[in-house]
């Protein structure tokens, strides 16, 4: 199998999945992703304890070379997604993304997952940039360590974390040290680049309504930051912690570069949003063509093998 991966003993027959938040809020969307050629797994929209309508629209906009969003965590509530991942008959792993809007909500949610029959991988989203008045947990290093300490005192199922981009080498060092203290299944990096601003040239107006136009940036614009974060964490994390690379994937070359930086799985948000699920078969074809040209028969042949200038 050329595009295989394994996280927490769970085998993936393909390396692609949706980025949480895109095409995964409803069971109909999740069903469609499960049936899509090229996905090796699917992940749910980040769930809060109860249903949330999210921020007012427009809350997502295409911009040149990417997207800006301030969705505000619209989701159907934990029970809805927990029911889906525990009852759906699927031939691909289903990851459950969760995101409390407070410290204690994160603990409450994970207690509920722990007490459920779900045995798959849960991903704790520590990096939602769009809930007004709620800072991203993962930009507060002390709170992140305290939360993970409290979580791993009771949570025994496979758990990964979704991280925001970092922009300083000391932050890579310090956060990797924290993450290495815990038996994490995976680290997924990056979430959108928080609180960018896009202005419509014709009207001098912002393009999304929430937060005066500020929103998370995704798509091609995010690729250099995404690759840096995948690379930096792969160089620092225990080898037992697998990596999901997210950010800036538009074509097979982008996927190839995520793997060169150390990604085990690659997830796609902005491009999936605008191209739709048939994108996955295209990315797979493009990646396999690059691998064939280079004589690689498996992602194992080049994962993490980025060359630097000596
Ligand atoms: O729902 C959102 O506004 C959102 C979330 Br939870 C997230 O983690 N990342 C993002 O770009 N948007």
C-alpha cells in the first residue's frame, strides 16, 4: 500500500482526510466524505457540548490564494457526532473532533467521550481562533499543560491535538516540550492563521461580518507557515506521536511537501471547501505521479526526508 499510515494502532489505507470544519457538520456531508475515493479517514466538525448556531453570516469568504473564516464553531453538539462515529458502519477510520469553549467544557466533553463506546481517535481542538472573547487555548502554554495533565489523568483512549500556527522557534521548543510529556496519538498542525483581515477593493469593506472582519486564514497563503509547523514539530516530538499536516494544500506537490516535512496524514480544508470532495482523487493521482517520477513506492520512502543546505 503506497499511501498507508498508522496512528494509535489504527491503520489508514490512504493518507487524506478533510480538515475539521469543512464538509463535516452534518451526517450527510460525513457520509459523502466516507464514500469519496481518496479519503483514508474522515473527521467531524469540532463538537461542543451542545448545538451552536455559530457567528452571523457572511462568515466564510474566498480570497485570492485562500480563504478567511469566522464560523464561530457552528456544530450539532457532541451527542450528534458521538452517535455518528459509534453507529456508522464505515470502512475508514472516523476521527471525532471536539472543542470546548472553556477549560471545564473541554474536560466535560472528554469525560463523555471516555464514558462512551467510541474507540477511535479523538482530536482536541486547542486552536479555534473565532469565538469572541475566548483566546485560543494553545497560545496559553501554562493552561495547555494544565489541561492535558488533567485530561490524561482519566482519558485512556487515543487522543490527538489540533494546534494553531506558531511563529517563533522558542515557541516550537516550549510547546513540543509540553506535548512530549503526554501519550498523545498525534499532533495536527496547523489550524487557520488566526485573525487576518481581507478588504474588498471595490467597496473598502471587510468580507466577513463577525469580529469586524477578522478571521482565520487558510489555503495557499498558509502553506509556508503550515510546512514550518509540521517540520518544526516533527523534529521535536517523540517519534511515537504521529503527525497530521494541514494547511495550504491545493495540489499533489503540496501534499508531497507536507510528507517531506514529516506528515503521516494530510488534511485539506480551504481547497475542499471550494472544489468539493472529488478533489481527493485528484490529489491522490497527482501525488502518485510525483512519487512514480521519483521512484518512490511508499510514503515511507520520503516521509521527513526534507533536505537542508549544509
Ligand atoms: O468554527 C470556526 O470558526 C473555526 C474553528 Br472551531 C477552528 O478551529 N478553525 C477555524 O478556522 N474556524
